[in-house]
C-alpha cells in the first residue's frame, strides 16, 4: 500500500507530468514563464487551488451527487466549485494578506480556466481513487506542474538573449524547449 | 463582404491554434490519429456554434457584472450534453479522447469567442464566427495529426467513429521499417506544433513585408503624380 | 427520471450558481490592498487581445 502510494506520487510528479506528458496547463506554461518570480507565484497558486478544489469536489461527488444519483452533473458542479474557490481565495488574500496577494493572488484569475485543475478533479473520480490515492494524486500533479514551470522559466530567461530565427521568436521556440524538456523527462522512466 | 473576410481570417491568418495560440492542450494531446482529430474538431465546432448562438441571444438580458459566470455555466452545460452524446453513439471515440472532451469547458477558444465576439454581435454573425473559428481549429488539428500519424506509423487511416470495426481507408505510405515513433511521443507533438506555428508566422511576416512595400510604392507614386501635376500647372 | 430527483438537481445547480455569483460579486467589490492596485499577471501565452490579462500592446 505504502509503496504503491510512493509510486503514484513519483508518477504524478515526474513520469506522467501534467505539462510534458499530458499537455495540460500549456497556456499559463507559455504565458507566465518569462520571469522566475512569476513562475514561482503561479506555481504556488496552482498548488493551493488544486488541493482545495480536489478535496471539495471529491467530497461533493461522493457525499452529494452519488447518493442523489446526479452523477451527470459532475462537470457543471466541478467547474462551478473551482470558479467559486478561486473567487473565495482571491477575496481572502485581498483582505488578510496583502504580501501574499502580491506574490500569488494576481495569478488567481488565470486559474479558473486552467485545465490542470479540472483534470485533477475529473481523474480522481474516473480512476476511482480511494481517499489516500486521491490525496497523493491531488498533491503530486500540481507539484509536477510547478516544478516544470519553474525549470522552464529559468531556461526562458536565458532564451531571451539567444539569437533565434525571426519566425521562431516567442512561442514556437518555447515549444521546442518544452519538447526537449519532455524528452529529458522521459529519461526518468526507469525510476519505478 | 466583411463577414466573409472575418470567416476567412479565422481559417488561416488568425487561426485560433497556430495564430492565437488558443486551445493548445487538446491540440497537442489528441492529434495522434486522424480519427481523434476529426472527432475532437467536430465536438469543438458544435460547442462553439451553440455557445456563440446562445450567448449572443441572451447578450441584452445578462447584467454586465455577472456575464463571465453565466458564460461558464452555459459552456459547461453544452459540453456535458456533447460528452453524453459521444458516450452514447461513439464509445470508441470517447475512450480515445478521454478527459479531453470534458476539458473543452476550459478551452480558451470558446470563452474567448464568447467574450470577444458573441457578446457584442447578432445571432447570425455569431454562429458564422463560431463556424469559422471552429473550422480553423479543425484545420489545425487535422494538419497536426496528418503529420504525426504519417511519420509515426507510416500510414493514414480512418475508421467509422460510430462503428470501430468498419475501416474507411488505410493507406500504408511509408514502409514500417522507416517510421519515426518519436512523433507519437510528447517530443513529436511539441516539435510538430512549433514548426507549424513558425511556418504560419513566417507566412504572416512575408505578407506584412509585401504590404509595406506596396504602401511605400503607392506613396512614392502619389508623390510623383503630385509633383507632375504641379509642374504641369 | 422522477420528479424529486429533477427538483433536487435544479436546487443543487441553483445553489452552486448562487454561491458562485455571490462570491464573484463580493470579490469584485473587495478593494485591492494598498500597493497592489496596478498589479497585473501579464500573461502573454496566447495572442487573444480581448483577454483582460493580456498585456496591452503599445502602438
């Protein structure tokens, strides 16, 4: 049981990485990776929102939707819960902690339409995870996202001064870098 | 003719995927086969047209303050309906597209068009805009999956989405010993996308340069004409 | 689908939408803390110029 959970953690952080293997959350990956500081803020905001949304949607699904046989409402419920949580967190940070709002609150509005969040909520249900597996997966996936986003931003700071062909400037060359990172990460496949 | 121009721009020049970089996640993830690409493209077109029409129809009664929550609820409901239809009539497609069908909800093309176009224009124009943008998305995923399937498996093939045992066509164009399996892996997806986007960007720069030169030439011609008229007078 | 489940579904849906709209409006009316009024995420991942987070181009 324990070794299985560790394997799931490693898989969700490194081997089946949200960005590089599942192609999720590419918009913030391209958009908020110009500076290391903004990548860090975005990464932390994503970790927080995913953990909160994962727990709430899992509870709502098994405590409300399943007993009432309303499973078909999963998608609408999840997206509304995510959107509400983002609003709640932003409001809370505005009121209680200006410093925290400054570093990660500004990225919160970008998270409502981040596919990693909705994906974690949906996969928790569709893979039929029990509570320990759900917890590990819900924490591991955003950690993998934040890790790759931070590494990518460090590479991109150097890329800014590189001499890139005119038509590859901006996003195309960033995608080439992401592809090479995916290849590097696939070398980790032998860990488990 | 403005409408036609809008429609055409959505296909090539302002292609939502390669031009605007919207909806990248599903484009990279599902383009391993033509089947997936067509299924996903049709699903996106359906959601986009319906959401544009509904949002345009209610644009005058929705208070401006809460329009984004309203859009999200409408889009989520539409996607769930499409997902249930696919589950019922094309189960093979449903299992190969997996989580990317429900993830259409957070596809920026849909919310982006709702906000940028459907909330300001009439029902007919919005439907046409949805169709144009949706076809642009379909074109992009088809181009990606054409390259990736051909290079990774050496064959182009399609099966009937409603009955997976029925093969529509299967062309083995490259012998199996010469295929590059990298193109079905993430690296191939990122590379294919980067090169297609760079190609579009270089095409746009080419057009821009031509327009600049034409404008310059016209300016010089006008100045010369003015000079000639002055001298004649 | 029987009537009770339909009513429950509509009630549940209405409650979620209500909570979201309430929080959305409440958050909008909460002022940003001092020093953060002009902070923006400046996400330039896509070229969708209508997105409120897209940095405005100077021209």
